[in-house]
C-alpha cells in the first residue's frame, strides 16, 4: 500500500500546492517606471558613460569625414595637373576611402545600439532581481509597472512602492560602486 501511495499519480499527499494562496490574500504593488529610470543612479552613471562614448565616436567619425573631404578637395584642385592614370588611381582610392567611412559609420552605429541594448538588459535584470528580493521580503505576490505604455491605468498611492524601490536600488548600487562591477563601459 505504501508503494502504491508513493508512486500513484492520482493520489496526492498534500491538500494544496505550496505556492497556492487564497486570491483574497493577493498582495499587489506597482512602481512608476519613469520615476525609477529618472532617479536610478546606476542608469544615470551608465547613460553618462554611453553618452561620452557616443560623443567620442561621433567626433572620430567627423574627423575622418573631414579628412576625406580635404582629400577630395585637394584632388579637385589638382585634377587638371594629373595624368589619366593618376586620376583613375586617386578616384579609386577616394572611392575606397568613402566606402570605408560608410562601413565605419555603420559599425559604430551598430556598436552603440548594442551597447544601448546591453544597458537596457542590465537595467531590466537589476530591477527585476531587486523587485524579486523586495517582494519576498514584504510578502508581495505581484509588482506591476506603471507608465504611459502599461495596462495599469490607476493605482492607489498605498500600492505605489516607487520611492522604496528607488532608494533600495540606489543603496545596492552605492554598495557595489567600489567593487569590480561597474556600469557599462567600452
């Protein structure tokens, strides 16, 4: 009989799964994601790094484009003093440099988009991990995101945990700032 009870799929030894609860006991909260994004120090620091990188590569691109433009202008000034072979060689060289500049522009755009995606993913992961810990500590079953794109249209202020989340996220970030884990860099 013990063998049958242990291996029989139709008989359960417990009356309800451990994760079930009375729906009347559901504890829900929400965060205003716009406020979290605006006040989260990790995002501010990461965005500054990403912005600095963006400006640096943009300036590098401008410098390369200006250099190519100067070469084109020099060619145009001297084209009448060149042989047909020289003209072809210079035009071919300038064409290759222009193609390379376009490829460089595409690659830096892609790299910046990848960096932004990586930051977005890290941000999502950080907030989710924090909310899981926060929710367990406070007995929450569900945390919703409240912003202009969410399905949450209204929530009483008592359910708004935004300030607690911002404070907690910033405290976690402040405690790790001195360690090897820093915002996105490249």
